[in-house]
C-alpha cells in the first residue's frame, strides 16, 4: 500500500528548499554542511569568526526546517523497518 503525498506539505518543502538555496547555493550548502560537521567534531567552531559562525548557524536553521518539513511529508511512508536513527 503506497501512501499519498500531501500536496501542501510538498509545497512547503519546496518553499523551504527555495529559501535555503536563496541563501546558499547547492554547492555552498554541501560546503556549509561539511564545515559544520568538521568544525563540530574537531572542536574548532569557536575559533571561527563571528560572521562564519553566524553563516553556519543560519545554514543549520534552514536545514533543520527542511528536515522537519520532509519528516512531515514522508511520515506516512516511514515504518519501523525503514526508519533511521531517531532525533535526539
């Protein structure tokens, strides 16, 4: 049985991605994601300039909104068998 995708949630997801890509191109998004990851695991986040930290936090906020919207969009299709790690 396949789940029906809610068109409103699909539109909201597209809008969130548009906002993300207005601030960060897809290439910049990949770079920001890597920077956020590498700086976090290395402990060097606080050694970045205020502007660089602010950019990373803005990127994180956009990414968080996209993920929340995607979760709502895909919730009917997520089962215990195909669910990844739970949010903490």
